[in-house]
C-alpha cells in the first residue's frame, strides 16, 4: 500500500485498546480494486474473540481515562482529529477512491465531510444541555444526557468516511466508547481513521476497529452482551438480523437502510437548475448511495423535454477507473455488477425503454466492475426497477399528472428515506413536503450540499432513528431524570 495515510500501520491488523495487533486466529481477507480487479491488499478477518477484546477495551476506557474527560476535553480531541483529517485529505481520498471505486473528487469530498463531522461534533460536545422541569412545590426536577456506554458501529462499503464521521463522531462527542466494524469490501479509511485518532490523543480503547466478515465479526458485535447501542447502515435484510440480535439484549438500534428516493419535477420547475441534480444524484458513486435519486417523477407536460435533456447528459458521462477521476467509476464488486446487470436485463423484456446509456470506453481495464450508466423512461410505478433498490447507476423516469398522482407514486414503495420536489409554487412545495413519507425532503435542491447539520434517517423499510446534526447526539445518549425533594 503506497499511500502515506496507510503507510504508518499494517492494514491486515485490528485496532484494539489503542494497539495494532493480529486478529485472534491470524486469518486475513483479500481486498480487490474495483477499477481493475487487482489485489489491493489484505485486511484482518476478525472474529468473536476480537470483538470481545474490543468491547472489553471500550469498557475499560469508559471506566478510565476516556470516561473521566469533561465534555469540552472530548471536543478538543475531536477537533484535533478533524485537523489531521484535513492534513491527510488527499491521501485519504486516494484510499477511498481505490477501495470503493469512486471518482477521486468524490473521495476528496468524503474526506472533507469526515473532517467537517469531527469539527461539528467537536464543537457540539459541551453544548448538549439538560433542562429543569417545574413539578410540585418543594421539588427540583432536572434531566441529564449521559452516554449509552459501549456503542457498536457497523458501516457499509459505499461511504466509509462519511458514515464513520456521522456515527462514530457523534458517539465519541457524547462520551461513548466505540467498536467499529467496517465492511469487508472497503475498510482502508476506517483503519486510517483509527491511526489518526491515536495521533490526535484519543485515549486507548475509546475507539476500536475490527474488520471482518459480516456473518462473523458483524454478527458477534451485534449480539454481544457488552454492547449498549448499535448503529447500522446497510441493507434491509441485514438490518433485520441486527435488530433481532440486539433485541435479545434489549439494546437500542439506529438503522439507516435502503432507499428508492424520488425527485418530483413539476411543469413549472426551473429545469436548468434541476437537471444537474436530477442526474448527479442518481449516478454519484455509481448509484451506490442509499439516498440516490433512483426515481425521477416528471409531470407529463414536460416529460419528453426532461427525458431528452437527461439523456443528453447521460451520453456525455465519462466512465473510468477511480484514480482517473471520471464522472462514474465501477461498482464495488463482481457480485454487485451481477445484481445491477440483472435489473437492466428486466428492462429488455418488460415495457420500459432505455432512453440513454453512457458509453463504456474500450480502454477500460478488463477486470474492472463497470456498468454503463443507464436512463430508463416510461417506467411503470409498479415495475421492479421502480420498486426495488438497485444500488447501481440506473435511473427510472416515471410520468405523472398532478399532485395526487405524484404523491401516490412517490409514497408507493416500501422505502422512505429522501425526496426532492422541484416547483416554483410555494404552496405546492409545502403540501408535497408535508405529505411525502420520508425522513428528508429537499425543495428545489437535493442534498443541501451534504447537510452535515441536518438530521438524517428514514421511515418504513428505510429504517429508524436519526444521525447527523444534534439529533445524532441525542440518539447516542440516554436521558436521565433526577427529582430532588428539598422542602
């Protein structure tokens, strides 16, 4: 591994109790570069013994130096971590780009987002207040927010840095000690993050990182009796397994699961402003984003125009290896390539038509996992590509007539994560925003530039609980009520 950000530690180790060491049985897993299919390195294949050691180290940190720090001191450590991330942003971007397959500029945006999360939560650590409650005369009642204790963080492969920032950053700010299990497909920046935490002076055991398979390390972590809270981002199926495991220990869980997010375009929308968002929010990170705008709902009056203008953008997309900084890189793995290709095969046989497809250059590395970004028009709202999360660079364009039909289509999937509304009519925007069943609604934008300060999470099969913003701090803490009788 040539990156300076990875040069200071061995990527085949686990990070437990402030030290790098071999996993319990010494086994490793290969990492594959999605851009060309070549070996990228090895990571530890952590197991239940490693998870148990990490949980013990976290509990020891809570009972020791980390638990003794005042909120302001915790915040200063996070601010130091933020500064170090900024110093190493270019190297972290390269790690993330190679590991995930995303364009280099997206990797850099993720590194800057990680720094911003740490900055936000570092500054917020000593600003989470309780309250006093007026009850009967002779009593003073007050509330405190306290850390859960040992928190588990199971993060996916698509945005490791961003999701570590929004979950681990918030948990540390509230005084929890963390055990992080990164995805086996892409975890190099999670390991780099552990190294940075050590450089910043985070006390030993406050952060522990155990890579490994989901069915081994992930299952051991989600069912461990020493865990006090679990944060999981990933698929609906795995989220259900984690929630079931946590229930046996009566442990609260924050779940951010899948999405089938609509962008709803009315005829009065500013199409020049909307078009970049309509496309970019669907093909970012090769469509491997829970909040990807995978459904574009367009009022019939402007349907043909929107499809034509989106198609023009699709045909101009550059596809290539991550470090070439294309518009779209590969998907993460051979398995994901197979899944996305299977959905595209459905289009050939069942009604919708391909309005545009980006070109895959003949010069692409033969071993890479490339899927041509594809725009599919005239999609029925009940078609599988309009109902199921594809997690690839595929967008379905669906016509509608009027607000009622738009709402019925938008709300007509099992998911409810994000939605976008494009209209110049302020009343319509508010009506739609109130009636859409999802966790976030963006009006005449999509994503608010990352929205680190904005609570994020879903409803229905998209999960429950909220991360980002101050809501994450509340979620990573337990409320204690104290009533004092003094008269």
